[in-house]
C-alpha cells in the first residue's frame, strides 16, 4: 500500500503499481480468502469461552511453559521473563514497574 500511496502523484509510477497489482491479483484474492476464513464471525463469544477455560489452563499451563524452550530477540526478553517463574514453580521475580497491578498466578 505504501507503494501505491507514494505513486499517487506520478501517473507513470501509478500505472506501473496498478499493473503489478493486476498481475498479483490472484495471490491477493487468495490471501483475502484466507483472512476471511480465519476471522471470527461477529458476535463470536471467544472471550467468554477463553475466560471460562481459565481454571483448566491454570492447571497445565505451568508444565507446558516448563516443557517449552522459550526464546526471543533481545527486545522480546522482557515479555518472556515473567513466564519463567511459572515454568519453574518459583515465586514471581521482582515486582513489575509501576502501572497496572499484576495478579500473581499463585493466588
């Protein structure tokens, strides 16, 4: 889309971009079909089902996290760090920075 926006003021560039879109139309339509297939329908009670299954998840999630070798790029490590106490069963690491309060998974 950035290419299209950049080409709006240049007729020759715009024609070239539009032609490339026409050539790749089948792929774009296939991708749109995939997205439509994966989307939840309006009114899907996904959140309610997720909240209802929390007690089941709470029982096996620490073992699942412990069985996985979670890694990430340097900027993602702060996101993964809170999961490590869940995997080891140890108490949570130092308190998170000020902001929204965080509930302990142990009660």
